[in-house]
């Protein structure tokens, strides 16, 4: 019986927390969706061939500093790799394209 009571209390507590923090949860979900959309645009721009950050920014219409931020994060998690240089800029390619 105490297990049932604990489960009900925990359920009510979690429901209360969700209600109290609904706005924060919605904001975080919106931010994550925006970041996912940006990454999708970056990946689309890199699909044909390795590209530099300025090339990706131009192809996607995103600011170069935003592209760079995402490229660095994607590199950290092994989603993109540096494949060489084009002038003064590194070329980046999607990892799945390299392995294929």
C-alpha cells in the first residue's frame, strides 16, 4: 500500500513541477527546435562537398558566427571533420559522407 501511495505522491509532485515550469520547458523546446533546424540547414549546405564556414554561411543564409558555433559543436561530437584547407579556411565535411 505504501508503494501505491508513494507512486501517487510522486506522480502528483511531478505534475505540479511541470505546471510550475511550463514556460521554461516550452522555451527550451523552442530553442532545441531552432537549433535542430539550423543544423539541418548546415548539413544541407555541406551535402554536396566539403565547405568552409563562409561557404556554408552563404549557402544557408545564416550568419558566419552562428555557423562557426554549430560547426565547432558538431566537430566536438564527431558529426563533421576537417578535410583540408581552402585558402585560409578549413574545409568541413559530414562524417557520414567521409565514411561512405
